[in-house]
């Protein structure tokens, strides 16, 4: 069942004055004690059994054995189940409903985007994701609505508008749109065409003004977009350095949509800290990433043989041609990542309706454990994701008061309680071995018994 946030003031109405209630809520925050838990802390290769975890307010206060108690705390008996950090999605597009870029540009209003974003946000949270880094298209509106309690969803790290060149992967304009003409996506600050250093400065700074926690630059092309070959090397060296400059002004960082090795190396040398997709990853890139303390997020569905059967690819000749050549070029990613591992976070990169994205999320979870192993997948989806979003720094990080993706004292109380041991059976996180042709997904996996975000229960099927 989903539980609304219960404020201390609600309990006290009728017998305490408002000022006294406010002081009580501040001085004596609510506590929840999870008992008899097997804990995955976001990093360890084994669970720690028979642990108690105390949550005070929105933070984890303490972790210990059965001697850890808290008088008056709400108690949740884990009964040996696994307590772990909430999952972190490193690359989502909460606002992009599809079914195609031209449709969103020509036939969608702000109401369509807002309704879709609201539904996507709730779906992500109920699938176990307590934090989502939006990789383009969302300004701070969803984040504000979620933080205020107006809608249900995860923590959101928005990138605001995609920034890219004319004819590049951020160019969503209609085919006949003249250069410089206003676009639907531009008016809503979901995608901006930047063809000079001045443009990059203008749109990058505007993104931070609109609530971005980091910037997204489109350096390579894509498979299903209209104008750009995936091999594209978009943006001059000066323009890429300019977007990094703007991010540095705000104490934040740049994530770059980069496919080719040349693009990845250029981005890293310019100061980009997060490589998105990075399909031509190899051990030379790994060495540079370690030198630059950089991260990568990759949608593993790109390596699925069924990719060429997706209608958006199969039914468009240009997209099928691009996807076919891309699949051949990206074949070494998995072996290279196993040979030369780097800090990798989880990515789904779904653009589409909510049921389809729910299927893709479940399949992406499955592939992370199948291509690698459950422990690697768990780290990718928790602690590494937490490190990645924290790159937004002291100024632009919307959630600066605790760590994310770990179970430790002082971390945010973003917690899942799942049946079984995910280090042995990854399916308890709600996976599927089928993608677009798989069955409809439940609103929330039955094996995820508790979803807590910021110290608040959003699902609890134990009590």
C-alpha cells in the first residue's frame, strides 16, 4: 500500500499550538527502525545479516546489530529480507513521450509533456528508482512538484534542454524548418540549437536558470533521429570547451552524448565528466577516464539482437541502415568493459509511453546482471549512480544533505526492502528477460516489499 507523508503536525493538531508543533517537528523527527535485515550497502560483495537500521527524519542515523533500538520508533520487521539503497537511473527522459521526435515537435503541447512526465515519475518510483538523472528535456518543474508533494516521483536531477548543433542529435525541428526559426522544443526549453560559442554560453546558462543540475551536450548522432548519422562529430573544440566552462562556473559538470571513440576522447580532454552511451568504449578510453575521474552510462539494450526489430527502427529505412551499421561497430563494448572496467552507472534512455518504458526498464535491469553479474549490476544501480549525481556540486546539487545510493549513517533514507538475495537472484528487483514484446509490467514488482524515499514510505506491503 502507498502511504502519504505523515507530518508531526498532523499528530499534534487539537492539543498543541502551531509554534510548539513546529518546534517539536524540528527537534524530534519521526523515526523508523528496520529490524532483522540482510543489508546490501551499495558496495559490498556479500550481505550483512541480522542488522537493524534506524532512520531519523529523512536520513539513516545508525546501522547495527539487534542491540540497536529506538523507543517510540515505527518498527518494520525485515524478517531476513534484503534492505538496500533505492535504485538510481543515470539517464532517463521523463518528459519525452514519443512516439517520434517529429510528433513531439509538431503535435505535442506543454500539457501533453506535463501529463506524461507526471506518469513517468510515479512509474519510476514504484519500480524501485528513488533517484533519476534526466538526460534532457526536463526543466525543474517535475522536481519542484515532486519535492512539494504535489505529485509522486523520485528525486530528479534535470539537465533542462539538450544542447546541440543544427542537424545534430538535439535538432528536433521539422524537416522544412528554416535555420534560426523558433521550435516547439525550443520554446519549452527542451532542446536548443547552439551553433557557436556564444550560443553555448547563452543556452547553458539559461539551463541552470531553469533548474538544471548539470548540462547535456549532444556530441554524436543517433540511430532513430532524423538528420544525424551516428558517426557525427558535432560541435567544435571551442564549443565543447565552452559548455564545460559554463558548467564549471556553476560548480557542476557536463554529460556528453558520445558514440565514436574520437568524440569520447575529445569530450574527456575538454573536461566532460560523464560519457553517455559511449558505445565504442575501449581500454585506451578507460585509461583516460580514470585519469579524468570520469563516468559512463550505457543503455545495454543497444547490444540486444532484437534492436533491429523495434518498429521505430525496422520501419524507417534510414534508421534501420544506421542501426545496422551501429550494431556492427559497437560489438566490442561488453568485452572491453569487462577487461577494463570503469565507473559505470545505469541507463535506460527510453523515449515512449509509460507501459513501454516500464518494459524497457525491467529488461535493462535484466541485461545489467546478465551481461555482467548481479554484484556489478547492483553497484552500477546504487553507489556509482550516487557518486555520479553528486558531481553536480555544492551549488547545483538539489539534494546536498546526504549521500545517495548507499546504506550508511548520514545517507538519505532512500531504501528498498526486497524478498530474497539480489546478489544471488537479481529478479527480485523486478527484471524481465523480454523487452518490447514482453508482458505488461505490474505497477510495482511484488518482490519489492518496501519503497522509502527521503524517509517516507511510498510502498509497504509488510505492515
